[in-house]
C-alpha cells in the first residue's frame, strides 16, 4: 500500500468548516478513506456503495474480510436506499435514532456484498454527531465505517489515537475532540421474530425492552466470552501489554490489587493498573503514578465508558508490561463496558469471592 501523508483537520465549528466537509465528501466519493468522529468512537469511512472503496477499509485496518461493516446514514431516505426497514426497526429508530444504535436489516441490492461480508443483511446507524452527519451529507452516500483502529486494538476515541493507528494509510482525519459515549453502538438484529442484541452498547437492553417488549435472551456463554478459558483465539480492543481483570467484592478490591501488583513485581514485571479514582488513590503508595490510568469515579459508568479505550491505549507508551483492570457490575451500561474489557483481556479474569 502506498504511504500517504495523513492530515488532521480540527473541526471546532461546523458552519465555518464547509470547505473541509466539501473536500472530505469528495475524498469519500472518489473512493478513498476519511476518519471521522461520532458520538461512540471514531470511524474509518468509505463510500458504502463502492466495493473497491470498502476494500481499502479492510486493508487499512488489517481486518478479516468476513467481518461486516456498518453503513452510516444522515437521514431516512438513505436508510430506505440501503435496506428494508422492518416494523421492529421502525420502533428502535423512532426511539433512539439518531444515536448510538445500529439496526440489522435485510439489505437492498445497491449495497455490495463486500460491505456485509456476503450476508443478505446490513447494519445501519444514524449517528447523532454533527460532524459525522455533515460528512455523510457532503459525501451524499451512506458511509461504511468500522472503528478507525488497526484490527484487534482498542477503538479510538480521539483523533490522536486514530493517527497512531492510521498514519500513512489514509489521507484525512477529522478531529472533533473526544467521543461522548466511548463504546461502540448497540447492535440490534431486527430481522427475526424477536429483536436480538448482537453487541451491547450505550442503548441498554432495558431501554430497548421498553420499546420492543421481550427481546431474545442474551447468549449464555459465547465462545469468546468463556471467562476462564486460557489462550482464547478472539482478541479485540487489546492493549499491547497483557491485561487481567480483577473481579472482587468492593471491600476486597484494594487487597486483591495489592496482591496482583506485588506478585507481578516479584516476577520482575512492571505492572500498570486501570482503576477508578478511589482505588487509584489507595494504590498510589504502591504503584507509581505513571503506571496508573484512572477511568472515572467508582460507579460513574458513563465516565468509565468514555475513558475506557484511552485508558487501554495509555499503556502503549507508559512502560508497563502487565496490566490489571477493575471491573464493573454487568448491568445497564456496565454490560457494554464488561463486554469490551473481557475481550481486551482475552478472557483473563481473576475472581476473588
Ligand atoms: P465495528 O465496525 O468495529 O464497529 O464492528 C462492526 C460489527 O457489526 C461487526 O463486527 C459485526 O459484529 C456487526 N455487524 C455489522 N453488520 C452486520 C450484519 N449484517 N449482521 C450481523 N452483524 C453485523
Ligand atoms: Mg471495531
């Protein structure tokens, strides 16, 4: 792949940035890639109706080509161009679009199989981010976009994180600052009898159940989530140093981290921790501050989600060679956070009763 010069354009005000959107829209229409912010994470966008353009996404990410892409749209007309909207999807869209939800729908012929990994269905999302919508409007086509990270790495929630992974591979990154939610959209399959959540996100099961009634039950234990299985083949969102999650009752959490940190140090390792502010303060006597990433106040799930991927990426250059992270309760937004953390940890969890 030819090495490109990657430009970052800071967008502070949509209205005064129309020249940049015109240029970015033209880049998309010409079949090249533009990274852009959304309210979830940064996306790596291509013309979603152009199979060759979408092939460049897989190449830039190093992503397996059977992994389908999500089409990002700016309005209802674009949805109808790409998919057949089921009654179930109507309700999800009415309640949560624009926003951090993706609906899986039967695709129309105009969507190339390359976008959907050969499936007859397509994922559609209408982002709420002004920058994302302005880009889609400027391009005039649905934009296929996965997260703008190299395959397997934590998703980017800042333009700097996109640059770290995509420098030389894409011509343009639109910089809209940090993403509000910080975890990818909730994916809801709306093609069957009952709606099924394929990926948890900021639109929670409880929120969906309010508009849909009963949902398909969550998978008991998908292969990639089997918690104690070693050496799982599935890696995703992974920091460079191996990560272990520590799952302990609140009153035992500090001790559990002390044990893990001391053990690692005795084995000649330099442990880093990803924890709530409260635990960070308690651990400050034991762990140097440069090896502590704080992902928010304990219990503040929104802050934890928003800071999760930056916390994982923080250790790329922070001189730690093993990582330990605090877990959260798997309810509400905590389901999405734990889904990402378990994958980032490749299933390594230390349970303390
Ligand atoms: P990412 O692009 O990294 O946000 O991940 C997109 C994910 O959306 C894929 O890994 C799939 O799990 C899911 N996805 C997209 N399109 C479909 C589809 N047609 N059917 C099922 N899952 C889909
Ligand atoms: Mg991704």
